[in-house]
């Protein structure tokens, strides 16, 4: 099978893997000065004020659901 063969697009799993490899390479290139990994970046992003506000909003929603279910039981 050559790279011009259209059958290559019948099973795009390998393309998704290649896309992930490219995105990781781009991330690592953009953050090489900081020497940070994607996992470390995600952990730091969790403490961003916007993320914390969303966390509190979800916590309140879960609390309301819990209270509703507790009364229903």
C-alpha cells in the first residue's frame, strides 16, 4: 500500500495517533524554555482562578443533587 492509496483513510486510528504525536511535539517545542511536561501543565492549570471558580460551581451543583437525593431516600 502506498501513501497515495485511499484505503489508508478507511481505518483512521493511525492518523489519530500521529495527530497526538504532532500535538505533543508542538507543546514540547512551545514550552521547552520552561521544561514542563503536559501533565505538569495540566496540574498547574487546575489551580488557575477560572478553573477554581468552575470547581466551586460544580461542587455546589453536586451538593444540591446530593441533598435532593438524600431527601428522596
